[in-house]
C-alpha cells in the first residue's frame, strides 16, 4: 500500500502526513527533538498510536507496518 508523504506547511516540527488513496490520512511523523522522531498511526476509529524513533525513516516505516498489520488482520479493508 503506497503512502504519499506530504510536508505540513509552516510547521516547526517538520511534520509529514502520510496519505493513501484508499484510506486518506493514515498517520504522520514529526521531529520532537533534534534527530528524534515520533510516528503517529491513526486507526479507523480515530484513536492514535505514538511511537518514538531515532530517525525519520524508521518513524515512517512504523506507520506503514501498522497499516499493513491492520489490513492483514481485517481491521481495515483495502
């Protein structure tokens, strides 16, 4: 499932929103401290899961993995 990452304009946290064709916005990443990143996965019911990483790439990968897990477990339908 390809996720398109778009930078949020004017945000000092370097936020990027992850969007898919089928589900819309599924999560985002932002730098919460120099070099450390938070990933936020958005579940279908609106709840969020925050995780912390040492790189932006790992944070983005976390959002992708969570989406794949949700699809594989039938919680969202692609």
